[in-house]
């Protein structure tokens, strides 16, 4: 038998159970030379060849923080700290004000064309890989995840065995960088994990899917509970995230006793929320054709306002021939959905003080740059609370100074770092933030776009209209006006952003 060990077993064990050869075991850090190990054709390393990595040494993961962050800050709040039991985690800081990719000089509505736009960050990581490598994996969060394919497109294949993108996206405001990525895509020879969340308010799952499409064999994990963050230990995707790192793509490894792991994820895996509870037993059926209370009964169209009905002109269950049997009690008729304040790719901006700005509030692209003020529902020392219905508000104190020309994701991150949030549209139009500094009373400020519970409302406030952002809007209308006593089809109501 071969006395050498590999991942807690003899090399013979892995040859017999996994079908690997001695050469493959040696390539993955196992000292299996000097014995047959079930593969008599595998020669021992000749003098002068690199010595295989001893099986006791720890592999390394290069962890890239989000835009505007730091390596130490990312390490302190790292939700996947359980990986430190198996890996050495290296947390570098982006070289240019915490950014791996600088914003376009003309604003994010004017993309850059320079393919070397991120050369400073690329050179910075090259030095780290050369001095502290080799690295087993590269991990990125938010802008760090967007930088991962940029960096992979500029280093030799095999620099990393794994790539993990959390809340990732493509840097579409930099055409030159995207061209570099496309020239190397799809990235093969590297296993990739792409974590995204349905509740992420900044990076949509569609944006993360675009990044995953640049890899040949992406593992996709969709969290039903997380936001714009790494998965916590109670997230349903958390075990599979750990399994991705702890299960070598070439060697089967027994799970550590402290981390019960599910089977390794398939090449494409989506997690679904738990199934809803079973509905209660059906109530007695209602099925009556009553032409007295339902003059439109038995006319070929369901008119009782229930599921599948075109109109709500008859009592529930009294148009049986057209609607079929119903169950009691009838469900309430849902009102038509209200239009969103802004389209999904835009966010509301509002003047820092009513009447002081040259432009009115409007929906703006999340990649545009505007000023930042933050609100808190709980008291923060040094922050202002103008009246009882306002939150505490501030522009610089406790926020690292004034913040000018920031994108919406950057604005959200700034307020979150201060233990606060973006102010709502209603809070801004109620002047809850006026006079809090930085000269922002005359600037358009990013808002969360909604109305917080208990937030102040200003008289005369008007909701966003599509015309304010150059889009055509259409008010709800009744279809087939005049038909059946001018009743409107509930499902026919619409509100479009154009």
C-alpha cells in the first residue's frame, strides 16, 4: 500500500474510490510518488521539477470588497468567516479611493472606451498575486465582483481555480473593459459561483445573470431572503456556498465535521422559497343562475367578479352557467395596482430644500451622480430632527464628510455605513433635511423613493409622473366603455411607464 496521505486518506484510497491517477493526485498537492498507488505508469517527479505543495498547507482566497470600501472593513463584517477554518483569506484594499473601477469622468451616462481603464487596480492585484500567491480562488462582492471578470480577462488562465461573484454585474459603463471581457469569454478552466438575491435593491438578478453568462459552467445561487450582501449563516443558500469552496473540482473531499454539507451543487442551481402552506378545505359550492340579481347571467361571459370573471356586475356565485361553481365566501376584489414611483432602473431625486433648486424632483438613472443626505429613525448624536414627524437627518456629521456626485448604489452604501438610510421622497419634500450642511439645500438629493411609515408628508406634494422623466404615461381606463352598464374589466386596468 502507498503510505503517503492526501486529504486524510492514503493515495490508494483515492485511486480506488475516485478513479484518479497518481499524476492527478500529485497535481493537487498529494505526495504520492515512490509507490504504485494503483497507477504503475505514473512516474515519480524527476529532479528539478517543482515540489508539490504539502497536503498540510492551506489554500488562499483573494477577497475583493465593494466600491468605496476597504480590505480591513470587508474582513471585519465578512459573512463567510467559516471559510477561515480551511483557507487563508486575503483582503486587499482597492488602490484608488476604495474603487476597483473608477467612475467615468463624464458621468455614468457617458461610458469610457479605454480598455486599460482599470490598469492601476490590475497592477495592484498582480503585485499581491505575485508576492502572496498562489491563490486557489478569487472572491468579489458588488464592485469587487464586477472587477473579477475584468481581472480574469487580463491574467493567464489557471491563475485561479475558482471564482465567486456575490451581487455581481458587468461594468457596462466602461465599454473598453466589457470588450476585454468579451474577448476572453466564456471563461473556461475555472469553476464559478454567482450569488444573487431577489430582494437586492441595487443589483438585480438579471444584472448578475449577465455576468454569469461570461463563464462556461456557472453555478447560480438565488437567495429568497438576502439583500445587497453576502449570505448569512441562516440563508438557505449558505451551505451550498460553503460547499462550492470546500468541494475541490478535481478531488473529492470529506466534509469537515463542523460543517454539515449537502451534495455539491449542480452546474445550474436555483433555490426557491419554501412552499406556502396547504389551503384550507373548500367551503360549500355556490352555483345559482339568478337573472333577477344578475341580468347578465348566462350570456357567455363570467360576470360575478370572481376568479376568471370579466366583470363584477353580479353577486358572487350568481352567474353559474358562465363562471362555474364558486366557493363561499367570495374573495375581495383587488384594486388595480398603483404605478411605481419610478421605473426599476431609476430612482427619485428631490431638492434638498423646497423651492431652492433650479430643477424639480424627478426619476433619474441610478448610475447618474447626485448629492447625499441620510435619515435615521433612531437618534444619532449630532443629527437634526426638525419636527416630530421627521426622522433625524444629516449631510456630513458621522458620514465621513460631505458627499457630492455619488451614484444611487454609492449613496445607499454611505448611509448604511453611517447606521442610517436614504431619506424618503416625502421626508425631503417636507424639508426634514434642510439646513443640515454641505450646501445641499440647492442640490438634488437621492431618495429611497418610497414613503416610510410615520414619515412626514407635505401639503401639495405631487407624486412622480412619467412626463417628469421624459416618458409617456397612461392613466387607468375602463375597457370597452359603455358595455354592460359601463362597467370596467378589473384585469383590463393598466398603467404603463411607456
